[in-house]
């Protein structure tokens, strides 16, 4: 029978089980993933978010302790979301393994996802998943096999790869495209971890290219690319598939619209990019393979739309393939349109990362390109190097290579940019002059731009070359090379002008061969070419009459101001508008530099502070009519100067309006008096000495000084017949004028003084002198002469102090109805009790009362003194 004890035991067990069921039923169900996401997103602070996460993690841990939890899948999903937010979730690793072992697909899906996120090959626990992976790889359900393949491709270690490589290779031959593409990705991971297993996959991999499914194709191409990168033998093996790859790429290009693969009108750009990368790898160094893909690369380069990002990605890979393969395609294609397109693509793709390799290819292309390519390509190379150059020395070397490669088809802007870069890079000038000497001493004289750059650089920095310890160059050797250039029939006149000016500069840098240089320079005084003849005559004067000026005049050029590039210049312009080197087809009008708003601002700065005074009529600032300048005007031999000459007609109404906006507060009446045009000054006789203008203002050549900036002319520029000669600021004006007599403050010439003969008359009698200024140790007096149509004011400044005065500057402005010319002063320095003089020419056609605003500045005792006054007490005879 049944004893009472056994009955009690059964009852107790039933009660305990009832309690367990009651506890389970009483516990609330875990919240769903969407509810957890909502709670976390609704948290207003980081602390509140951490509180929600910690509370949920504690509940998940408690649930994981149960052996058979019906909520494991939901809890692991929530834990993965928490892991994605950056919170620790390692305690869920074993639960992922339990889900993977579950027969339910929904559990496996979350389990494998958790394994890919929470496990990696550095943790031993991932080895426990190997058996589950092997079982699932042999599953009859393709989706289970797919989960296992994706997980293996994500976390496979070398040990796991060796254990499961056979299963992956079997699935790679599957007839199911869904399985094959995932098996290819898994095989890619395996050969990266264990390269010796590569041979196992070779037969199955080649068959992937026959698949029409794009997913299989893109994974197969990626797998083959990795194999070729890791093994040269495999690379040789797969060169046989180049025709298959070309056929696939051609079908993509020629295919019509396919909604499944279309991206912004381009058919599967991802597959095209993968194919181009593999073709580049297979064609590198192989002529046969390169020729096979030659046509298709040309088609891609010409037919792909470049206005969209997907098109640019394809074109980028195309250009890289063109550059790498051993073929005549791209920049080396026989079709000129393809080469032009490839060149434009190269410049469009240049950046700071690839500038070295791209520039190297472009220079090689330029050496063999047709003349129509060289001019445009060299200009764009200069622009690209300016924008992306990694170092100054690389920049200089590149520009020299560009000039050398483009030959005589280099535009003027390339030569000018190269010279300006050398001038600015002071630390590299010694290196550059040595490199250019190597080119010049052995170069073919047919390369005119290179000779021009070399002669300019040697002329400026010849002393660095002669004193170099690395390159031994004698003065006689320098003279021999220059003699060869100057008398060569191969060199153009422009090049000889460069060389002659450079040779002249060398005369102040050599020690013992100055006489030899003088003999060669003077021989050009009878040259048949007028420009060279003029240079020869004028330069020879610097050896004879004006030898004391030769050294300061021939000093080094200061660094150029401004950018070497136009601000709006693009790397891919239309290529138009370039000027061949040495040939200027623009008219004389177009070559003149127009006055801009910045110049008007500079003038206004000189008259600052005048808005606080009131006069009855507006003031005008009238420039002096400057001489026309030759395009070979300065000692830098056709280099663009920063000096800007402005005549009265070039001051536009807009600029006058800007000036009057500042000076308008002086106007208290509406004067309608017209502006009288500047009288024309006759040209000087041609028999005058061509260098007289250096030391005086000859007839018809008033100095290029604006009335608002008088005193700057002689410090910056001296008139030299028909061209301007820059003077270094370190040359004192009074030193250059110490032998020139002055009468009434007017610097005389061998012919006459500054006043034109046609307007000169006897000194007017009865017009009293006036003292215009007398304080701060400066006394300024004015005497007056009458001419036919104007009044000449002779201004004399006396230094009544005991200090030495330097940088004396006299500026003036008059009402708009009056014309004003301020001629060059006799000096800018005054010793104690010394004087300087300046001529002021007034034209007053309306006979209005003369008023003048004067501004003075000078240095005395190390300090700068400035003052400003208004004169309205001129003698009445001056206005008649």
C-alpha cells in the first residue's frame, strides 16, 4: 500500500511546483525592443538614459539566469541595441551561442547577429560556435546557410578558417546565386586569414564571372582582385580573364535603363568601379592585356557623364587605369579627342594626395604631346603645382620641368610664374640658380623659355652661383655662355633682351670681368634690332657717364607682390586666351593697366583728415600726364612690374566720385566749372642723350607723379627716355642729383628746364612772394611766374632747425575747377639751413580764387612730423 509519508512527499512537490508557476505568472513580461527604444529616446539627460539602461540590463541579467527562458530572443535583441549605444554587453555572449543552437530560425537570426557584434577572433569563446556554424552550413535551408556564411565572413579566425574552408568551397559551387555571393565574401575572409588556402578556391572563383547576377559578379571580382594582390602567380593566372572582364564592362556601358541597378542614370557604378580596379591590376606591365582593354577604357572615358558623383567615381578609376596600364590609351592614345579628354580629367582629379604622381605623368605626356596641348597643359600644371605643391623645392623643380617639357610652346604666364616663385623663395635661390646653370650650360638654345628663366635667375643671383662650393663656375665661363646666347641665331630677340639685361646685372656681381661685359654690351649699340640697340646704348651709359648709379640700379629685385595665379583661374578652363611666349598680340590700349578703386583709396589715404575743414568748392586730385612706357621698359627684361602709371584720362568718373565722397564735405557751393584737360606736352628732340632723364626732367617728360603723391616719383622711378627704370629706395635722391644745377627749384637739363618752351615767358614782375608755412623748423615760401595759360609757383622749403630732415614730402589739392601739377622736388633731405625746391604748375581757366590744401610730412631726429594747412591768401595777380 501507499504510506502516508509518500503521499505527503507528492503533495509537497505539487505545492512547490505550484509556487514556481505562480511566481512566473506573477512576474511581468519583459518590455519589447520598441518600448525600450522609446524610453531611451525620451530620456532628457544622459544620467536619465543611463538609469534606464542600467535598470534594463539588471532585468536582462536576472532573466539570463533561468535555464529555459522564453524571452531570451527578445532580451538579446534589446542587449544588442544597448551595445550599439556604447554600453557594455559582454555578459550576453553565451546567450547568443544558445540562440544559435536553437532550431528556430528567429532565434538563430538574433543569435548570429549577436555573435557578429559581441564576438571576435581575439576571444576564445568564439571557438565554441564552430560546430554550430558547420551544422548550419550543411543546412537544407538557404537562409540558415546564409546566416552562417555571413557570420563566418565577419568573425572567422585562422583556426576557424581551416576548419570550415572545405564547406565554404563547396557552397561556392552552389547553383543558388544567393548562397554563391555570400560564399565568395566568406572565401575573401578566409584567404586573408590563411593565404595558403587560396588555391582551393581558384577553380570555383573563375566560374563566378559567368554569372549574370550582379551580386555574384561584384563579389567574384572583389575576390579575384584580392587574390591577384596577394600572389603574383595568381595574377598571371587571371590575366586570361581580361576579355571576359572587358565584355562585362562593355555590357554595363551599352546596357539600357535597368531599375534594379541604375544609380543616377549610370548602370551599376559599383560593379564598374570594381571591374576597372581589376583591369588596372591585370594590365599593369602587360602589353597584351593592356591592348585588350584599350578600347573599353577609351569608351568609358568619353561616354561617362561627369556632372554627377557616380560618373566622377568611374572616371577617377578610369584615369588611374589609363595611367597604370602599359598601353597607348588615355594620354597616350592615338585619338586626339581621347587625349584631350584624359588630360582634362587628370587636372580635374589632381589633389594634394596625388599631386606628385599625377604631375609626373603629365610632364611625360607633355614631352611628347602636340604643340596644341603643350601651351594649355603647361599653364594648368603651373596652376595645379601652385595649389597643391607639398614643398617649395618640389614646386620649383616641377615648374622647371614643365618649362623644359613644353619647350617653345610655354605661354608667358608660365615663364612669369616661374620667375616670381624663384624671386619669392629666398631660401631656395642658391639651389635654383645652380640647377638653372646646369640647364643653361648644356641646354639646347632652341628652348627659349628655359633660357629666359635661366638668364633672369643668373642675372639676379649670379653672386650665389659664383660663390657656390658645390658648383664651380668661373666668371669667364659665365661670359662665354652669355656671349653664345647673345650672338646665337637660334635665340629669339625676346630671349636676347632677357640675356642682355641679365648680363648687365652680372656686371655688378662679378669681380674682374666687368670690362669684358662692357665691351659686349656696348657692341649692341649698333645692333640692327631697335630694342637691343636702345638697351646697348643706355646700358653702356651706366659704365661711362653714370657709373656711380650702376650698382644701386642693378640690385636684386625685391619679392613680387600678389599671387602668381589669377584668383578665378580653374584647373580645367577652356584653354583659350593664352599668349605664346614672346608674342603679344594685344593692342597698346589693351596693354595699359587701368586705374582701380584701390588706387583711389591710396590717394585718399594721403589726404586723410580733410573732412573736418570747410571750403566753398570741392577739391580734385589731378595727376600728371606720364610718358608712355615701352613694353621693354625696365631692367627686368619684359617682366611685369608692380609700378602702375596713370594718366589723367584714365581716372574714371567712378573713382572721382569715390574721391569726392571723402572730399565732398568741403563743398559749400555748386560749382559747375568744367575740368580743363591737361595740356599736351611736346615730345623731346630725338638727339637728346637717352639717359638724361635719369638725372633731370627733359622736355615733354614730366615725372610720373600724382599731385596727391608728389615726392614719390624720384624715390620710386626715374624717367629714362621712353621707358621707366626702377630705382631702389635705398638710393638717396640728393646723391643722384648732387651734380645737377637747379634754378628757382627747377632741375635743369642740357636743353632747358621743366617748363615747356612753348608756354614759357619772362618772370612776372610785381607778384609778391608769400610765406605759406613757418613752424616746426620748416619755412615754406612761394614765388610766382606767369606763363601764357598757367601760373608757375616755385616752392622753396628751408630747414630752420638744427636737425637733419629726411623723407620730406609736399602734397597739395586744389578746387575741382583748377588744374594742378606737382613736379619732382629737387631733393627729399635737408641739412640745417639747407633748402629744397619744387615746381607747382597751376591752370585756372575760370579765374576763380585760388585755394590750396597742403599736407607736409618729414622725419627729424628719428620721429615723423606731419602737418596740414589751407592756403587762401594767394596774391590776386595769381588768379588773373
